[in-house]
């Protein structure tokens, strides 16, 4: 940012996990960690972890606990798909703007 202000980065998705179709309202965000500057979002229902920069699945249906294993069995035939990450902008006043896909709003 300008004048020593820290740049605010906001991510927006369409809100549904591509692996299990569960809403991501309770998704777990992980920021930059040692050796990795990627910010991620993990689905609490199936454990799939997505890059918030690109939407790419980084860990698809890991099956690392009984609930995640069941989600893996039920959904693995669908294959990995990118999460829809929408472009955002934060104004100087702090308002967040999200660019919606074409034809989202019909007059």
C-alpha cells in the first residue's frame, strides 16, 4: 500500500466445495506458513484443501479421519475440480468489492 499502509487481501469464492458440494461457510483458512506463502481454504466436511490464489485443489479428498474417509468414498469418482475464486478489490475506505461472473445478474 501507500504511505506504509499494509495491503489488505480479501478472497471470495462461490461458497461450495467442488469435491463434496458442502457449503464452505465453516471452511478453515490457513495463511502463509513456514516455507509456503500460499493461503488455503479447507472444507470441513471432506478435508479437501484449495489454494485461494488459483482455486486449485492442493489436497483432494484426503480421507484422513472417518468423516473425511466417508466423503472420499462418496465423491472420489467426480475427480478434482478447481474452486471458483472471484476477483476482489478493497477500497481506501475498507469496502470490499467482488466481481461476479458474466450473466450472474439478469435484468
